[in-house]
């Protein structure tokens, strides 16, 4: 039997899909961030979530 082919399994699979509505201006800002960093829309959104979470978490500690 031949070895399995395809992509390897991720250690942290992303199974949840989130959809959002935004203004044209917000989308333009998102696209700018993607082009400037070379990252995907999802990566930029996840980074934003992590930044806001960290800021809020730091406020709770103080």
C-alpha cells in the first residue's frame, strides 16, 4: 500500500468559519494591510483579535 498523500494535519485546525459585513472603507483597509504585510485576510483578522484581547486583558490586570 502506498503512503498517504495530501496535506499534513495541523496541530491547531481551524474548523469554525466566521462571516462579517463591513463597509467598503473597512475592506480597503483590510486589503491594504494584506498587501503591505503579505498576509491573508484571515491572518490579519486573527492578529487584530489577538491585539484587542491582549489590550483588554492588560486593562483587567491593572
